């Protein structure tokens, strides 16, 4: 757990006030090893995850989305992520199905991880994260406190 706290402290992005638990996702969140559970404001990080630091920051991206972003923030992010402003932020479907494009919420979590790690291309991303995404995340954090709900 000390390593995780160090990773969070060294993040290039503001970190959401979510609890981090070294365990697989609860049973009510099926088919996931690591996840963010908004009902508990908890990031679950599977201990056997192959790239735990990258996955941790991806899930922290979901926490930041849930706890800090407002609808207007998401609308501003959509074109930066390559979507129309009318695109639904999240849609149901299997994010592990290669035939179905990832929703903006998943691409935001990837972009957040890229910014937090201080790199230009994320481990899942097929294109570089625009620096404007990182700036918007910092601006959101600077403009309002983030609280776990």
C-alpha cells in the first residue's frame, strides 16, 4: 500500500478523494478486475494486475470524472477526446469488445492516466492525449473542491 500512496503523491494530476483497496472488484461489478465503484467512492485495484500503476490512474480517472466533473466540463472534453459535443458521455456495452468503440468516459480515464503519469501516449490509447485535456483537468480542480459523495 505504501507504493500506491507514493504513486498517488507523485501524480502529475489532482487525485480524487477515493479510497483505494487492493482487491478485485466486488461481485456486483461483474467481469472487472480493477474498477472504480462510485457507490462506495472506492478504487479497487486487483493485486495481480500486470501494470498496476497505469491501471490505478485509469481508475482514478473514473473517480475524478464522478467526483469532480460537471456536465459542462464533459461537454468541453468531448471534442478534445475526438467526439461531437452531442455524444453521450457514457453508454452501456462491453468496453472489452473490440468491435464497439469505447465511450468518452473510458477515453477520459485513459487520458487522465496519461496526464497523471506525465506521458504523451497512454498504454491503451491509440492517439496522443492533447495537452488541453490535462490543462482542463487542472482547471477543474483549481476551480472547485472535490469531495467524495
